[in-house]
């Protein structure tokens, strides 16, 4: 960061697109039904595994595969002992969601890095699930019981469908099988909602979650409509409408002036729940707009993001939610890892639909700050709740968060409820999978979520394209694109808001650099790519911000610390649920079980830091953690000294919202 507050962002765009045979799954992408009744999103998402991480991101993918995420199927009882797998008999709650969360998370990673062990695991899950699909179309456990007082819960199928979508895209040999199974289930879903058999919140908390997360089913219905409708367009749209109309209205009953809370909540409901907000509420009307065409759905989407991040936002990109939305205090307003993870997917979906640049900026900010901040650099342990000003990670009593347990900010296998253990692996794979989009006509390709990656596929019917992005972004400021294409096309690069200034430049095929001139509406820098190979170089700078920020990275004062290891603990609440649900569960299920370095988020691994002058000040402890930062400027207690600021996610103990000192 320079004395003027600007930051250099050099994106040498060496775009090399190499041609390879188009994935046969891309043929599925072209099988479109009538779109008269369903509005098209601005961009078209590319098939899973057409985009792969590269450079340091590829190292990160292998870190994840070698860590906790990649071994959950091996030893996590809630995955390998789930009722969703052969011989399984255990769940951590009535929601029966652990294995579907794992499947949703692992399909993309397995195919992105072509890991045969992981591909084998997700294939086994796929085969068991489809081979045991009910005659009525039901997917997964809980067969139909006539005259039951409580209906079957549809919710965990939303997650299984996400995994099926990704698998259908990644492995063309399974596409037809999966699509047919999904249609069979969606016809059943249509009947369930038409006949009011979906259940309601009065039937238990699991139905309350289903009531507010209806958007997830709509997403899969729209995927079928766009890619393989099989002449069932009317039924698919009808089901979307039924599901939305019977679910909670985030638009009319929550994100409304006078209803939406502007401070930390003290009464907890499904509407205040952070993961519900990230997973469902954020993108609900963006998905609904596709079948309503209602401009107020568009307006509501952006109004709610303004509300959410204005009153509960964090410099690391996320909003605060220590299970429930928690205001602006950087110490007490803590964020659950599941909420961080789900925001990335929701924001990518909103950008795909409407193309707003600030949405993509925020997705990057979360992916490069809040996400790795809550997971240990080797990806073997994670927090349930993270703090911006995190002065220790230990069992706290009293604890500063709303209603989570005292171990919630400890790094561990299952520091609070098990949901984050099984859900956290989806974040980076889905971030990478949404790095590139095409326009609906498939005549252009757009790099949206910046970072090292590759794309290989076919634009339109026959333009074979390969793009390779070589960069240290966000740790470095150079992006080099190498592009090979069999035919000319338009290549777009999203220019982050912070990089839009006259110091950002572009050079093609080692030519003279010229100023970036992104479109004022879309923030896209367009370049005509001829057939053959093209190289692009980009250089940008950013203005300073209230938070200590350089481009997509936040910085924090790292607090020196010691590390201790204690016996692993499992969630007491979950174990109570297990024993209640499955009192005879096998005992083993109830026990714990120029380059960047490989561990890019390890302390000291990043090639970038800042130095600032600081001093000790009076700052109190409240409820076991740092109080809100005292009003600035503050009187020093002792002499000033230099402090080092490092990337936010690398500082596991840190000050991320820092008060200022009085100077003479």
C-alpha cells in the first residue's frame, strides 16, 4: 500500500486457450426447452470440472483433499455411518443432512483435481442413492409410510440434488441416468406440494428449516429446465411456484424496513439464523425473478444485501452471525463457518443472474479472508465461530456469542455442532467452479472470480477454447492469461471496483500497455480474441479503504500465541440427538475419531505484509473476549512501536478492526 493509499494490482494477462475435444456433457448444456416462461440469467454457468484451480489454488485444492474434508468419508461417523449409505444407521439430527452435505461438497473437488480416491467415494454414494431410488421417485432413505402423521422430509434432498447436478456435468457417462432420476423425483415433489404433503414448521424444527430454505429446491428445478427439461417445462415452473408460495417470504416478511433487525438479535428464530440467511435468504428472490419477471424481486435482492452488510457486515466480507445475526461489534459479532461457506455460492449465483460487480467483489473478499480465517492452514481443523478481533481461541465461559457452546471458536474436528464439519468443503470448489461464465449465446467468456485457474471447453457449437490464468492473486497483482481458440470470440475480465482507476493497464501479446477501460455498467474489460494464441497483461491500483485492505485482501495485526492440543470433543448437543434418534447406534459412531508455498494460509507464508506504527492502549475484556474497539483516537499507554500487518486469514489470533492512536 502506497503513501497515497493506493495499491498496485498488476494482472499480466497471458491468455492461452488450448483446444481439446469438447466434453460430451456440454451437449447437455445445449438441450434447452422453451425459455418463454423462465427468464434467462445474464450469464450461463459452465459445467463442473470444465474449470479447474491452478497454481497456488491447485495446491490449496490438494491441501483440502489431504485434510479433514478429503477424509470425512473415511472416518466421520455422520458421513460413513449415515443412513444415506449402505449399512448406515446414524444421523446427528432429524434433518438427515450430513452425508448429502458431504456429497454436495466433494463432487466438484474430486473432479477438479481428478482424484480417483475421492471420485470413487462420490461414485459409490451416487450408485447407492440412484440404485435405491423409490418407485415413486423418492431419493434417499425414509421410504413412504402410508397414513404417517409426519410426512417425509424433503430438505436433505435439496443437497443431494446439488451433488447430482455437479456429477451429471462432470461425468457424461452418468448424465442421462442422473437427469432421469432427478425428473422422477421432481414429479414426485410436484405432487407433494400440490397435495400439501410437504409438512410445515409445526411438525418439528426440521420442517422449519425446510420452510425457509425453499430456494435450494428451486435452483435444481431451474437447472433441469435450462439443461434437460424433457418436455416438462410447465411442471417444473409450477413446482417452483408452489415451493416459493408455501415457503417463508424473505421478501415481504423479513427484509423490510421496520422488520429487519439493525442490531444483534436477542430473540432467535429461523429468520435470524445466519446459515438460513446465507444459504436461502440472500439469493431467494434472484432465483424467483426467473419465473416471476417481477422487477421488485431484483430490487429486493440488492436491498437485502445493503441491509445485511450495512448493519451486520465485516471487513472480511462476511456478515456476523454467531448462529444468529449479531450486529457490528467485531468481537461479539462472530460468524459461523457454514454461513461463510454458503455466502460464496449464493453470491456467485446472484452475480450469474444479474452481474452486479459489488457482488463478485464480496464473493472474492469472503473467499480470500473470512473462509481461510476459520480453518487451520492444513485444513485438518476448523472453528465453528470466528471473530474479527480474536484475542484467543479457547473454551470461554462466559462466552461472547449468542447461543453456541463455549468451544465454538476452538480449532477442532467438531468444535460445536457437526454441520460445519460436513459443509465446509464446498466453499473453494464452488468458488472455482464459478470463476468463469459465458453469455447465453456462448459467444463470449468472462473471468469473474479472479485467481489462478484454467478453463477448457467449447463455446457455441464448435469453438474449442482453453484459458490458463497464471497469477498469485490476491497475494500478487499480476494476472497472466494464455488463451487458445479455434475461432475468434470475445473475452471479458471483470475489473474489481477497487482496481478501476487510470493506473490500471492492459497489454496484449506483449504490446504497449494501455489504460483499462471497463464498461461503466458491467465493469467488464472486453478483448477480442482471434483464432490462435493470445497473451494479455493487466496492471491495476486501488484506493485505500476504512478497513486495512489491499485489493481483495484484508490485513490484521497478528497476535503472537502458543498452541496447545487437548483431547477431541464431539458436539454434546449432537451426541444427545444421536442417542435420542438411535439409542442402539454402534459405539464406534459415538467416538471422535515465484510461487507460493503449499500451505498458502500458514503463518508467514504469504509474500506480502504491511508495517504500521502502534502503541498500547486501554482496552477491556467483556464476556471472555475483547470488547468493542474503544472510540478513536486513543491515548497511548507507553511508547509507540512498529507492528506487522499480515493477511487476515493467516492471523489466527488477530486484531482486524483496529482503533487509532493520538499522535502529536
